[in-house]
């Protein structure tokens, strides 16, 4: 309804200014009249402008799809909806899509954007609590904006009771998990008891270091 109130006046104004076609309220009144002669004149007048009326509504439908999508693209491209971006954020933020900000890291500063997002979820499998963890590849929401399912890759699992000990090492922690076969794992949000989100920022200096660098350094020191 809001977009109708915006687009119709704009399209009527553009039609009048650019093409000289103005709205004729008299035709509408005659069409609604109980007088057969008035109705006949209104139908005849509409028939003479039928092609223009079709062009008006087709362009209106196209604009109703293009313009909001362009606005959305501009908002996300220039990060105008990011928390703290300015006073206009409440007007531009997608308030019906809270999962979008949580599962994309959209509120992070540009230089702090996560490279990976890890998801851990506890799921009841045959009466036993099982922890699934993996890298978020994609997610989907339903028509109401609620989270529907998560698409994970590189998924591992373990029983929740096999928790880590205080003195356990990284190798011990990894040994507690079992790999899940397959390229992607679909996790339905309705089946998750709890959900944990971890944002991972890769240290590019460490990632770009050649594997032979320590050996080379040791050889030069001797």
C-alpha cells in the first residue's frame, strides 16, 4: 500500500510532464455511473487509450520491481544500514531481517569483516544431544523472515557428553569430533536446540608466509 501511494503519483506526474497524458477523473466517474450513456462514453474513451493504459501499468509493475531492488543494492553496497553509520540507519536498516546481520557480519567495519563464519548447533539425534559444527556457506529464511535452514560445509560432529577437559590440547579437541561425509550439510533451524555463531578473521600475514620460511631462517642462523 505504501509503495502504491508513492509510485502512482510519480507515474501520473511523469505521464503528464513527459508525454502529455493526464489523468481524467471524469472517465472514472462516468464508468461508475448508473447512466448507460455515460458508461458507454467512458468505455469508448478508455478503449481509445487502451494501449497507453497497458503501457502505464506494465511500466509501473516494472518500476515497482526495479526501484526497490536498486535501493536495496545501494544500501548494501555503501553499507548505509550498518549499525552506527548515521542518523538515517533506522530508516534504511532491514528491520525484518535480523538473521541477515547476524549471519553475514554486515555490522562489522569494512576492515574487520569476517572471512569465515563458523556455526555450532546442538541437535537431538535419537534422544542424544549431538554437537554439529561447520563453516556457514548459505542460509535461507521463510516468508515471515524467520530463519529456516543453514547450509554448512566441512561439518564435524560429536556427542555433547564428550566435552573437552581443562588440560586437553588442540589435538585432543579435534580427536573428539567425527567428520560428516558430504559436501554440504543442511541444518534446519527448527531442529537446533542452541546455535553458536563464531566470526573468523584470517591473519593474511600468517597465511601468506611460505611453509619453508622457518627452515630457511634456522639454516641462516647457523
